[in-house]
C-alpha cells in the first residue's frame, strides 16, 4: 500500500494536524539537536569572519601608520 492510498480516506485534520504533531513528538529531540548544531555552526562561522575582518583591519592600520615595512 502506498502512503497516498492510506491517507486518501483520512479527514484533513489527520493529514495536516495530527501527523505533524506526532512527528514533532517522536522526532522533536532530533530536530532540536540538528537545529542547534546548524545555528551553532552559523554562529561560529560569523564569529570567524568578524575576527578575520578585525585582524585585517588592524594590520592595515598598523602597516599604513608605520610606513608599510616590518
């Protein structure tokens, strides 16, 4: 039996309310951990970009004020 055939005779609220709620209850921890990982990774990437940009800015300021040589 295909999934489409199983859901064909069901009311709309089963397909659009009950099934997603059951999925969230069953897979909620997995979904939360994946979202947490993705958000943490994006935060670390953003922090890396800010730190590298700050380093480049400081190095350019120092190089321009000292005449450009070590």
